[in-house]
C-alpha cells in the first residue's frame, strides 16, 4: 500500500532537516496521490530534478513504494518549463526543493 503524497513529503522534509540539510515545499499538490517532483541542489550549486518514475518500473515486491527518476535539465529555465508542462497535464503535483549532497539517500531511485 502506497503512502499519501502529503505523508511522503512530510517524511522527506523531516529526514532532510534531521540530517542537517534544507527542504522547502514550493508547491502543494493533491494530498492523496499528487505526483512529486524533487529539485535537489548540492552545496556547489549543481541542480538535479527528480520526477516520478514510470509505472513500468514498479514491481510487486516494492509494496507500492514511490520511485524517482532523474530528469535531464539544462538550467533553472528548463525546470520551470518542465513544471509548466506538468501543470497543463495535471495541476495536482508537488514540488519540493532539497539541499543535500546525497539525494539518493532520501529518494528511492530507478536505473
């Protein structure tokens, strides 16, 4: 059973803060099942955008765990353009920005 988007975001931000990082919710989406996007900033300024992995990566063994996939981005404008496209498709998405050197420690990633 998959936890709600709201609970996942709360859990993620709490874990980041506990470990000395920074997290901010930039956009709130649907509480139960909104897609979650994570903008990860390293302390050197490098930015990586993580979006929901396609359902084809899900398996019966993962118990409905949310999985993320790094999306290729060029700059801040590309991130904003990605969110604009997502808003036209489905406006109920979340955006969380985190500052950590180890985003993979907090997000279940696929290939």
